[in-house]
């Protein structure tokens, strides 16, 4: 992702690969340490109209936000606004909305985050 920031195809495939790696708790912790969130946010911000990038990125956020510690970290990075932007930019894309809604649900588990959202 870092070496090809201008390639939609690379960014989409990388976001998809990250999404597929998030099935286990150990991968989640490892990916957080590798600054995955900022890479995914970069892709979301750079390519807001590319549905695959938005879908996979929302899926990554959904998986990372599954526990309270990560949820608060993600909220501090303003991921909720990016998730909502993905939904607005792809109003008819069911796959984006499924992942985005899941991300918002996981982000809202913490009481203070519910008030923000």
C-alpha cells in the first residue's frame, strides 16, 4: 500500500487482503501494531468513489472495533466520519452498507462513543 498509493487496484487488493486476515484475534493485534488503520484510512480518503476500497476498509474497521480498547483508538482517529462518508458515497451499494453498518455498531459499543455517533 505504501509503495503504490496512486494505484486503485493495489489499494483495493490490499484492503481486501487486510479484511480477509482479520478473522482471528491474534491477527487483529498484529495488524494494529503495523499501523493498518492509517493505511486503510489513507485508501478511504484517497479513493472515496471506489466501492471495493470502501467496502473492505469498512470491514477492516468493523473487525478492529470489535473490542473496547480498539474502539476508542479508532474513534480518536475519526473513523466514524469516514464510514458514514462511504455510505453516502455509495448509497445503493449493499456490500458497502453491510460493512459500514457493522463498523458503526462495533464502534458504538462503548457508552461514550454512542453519544458521539
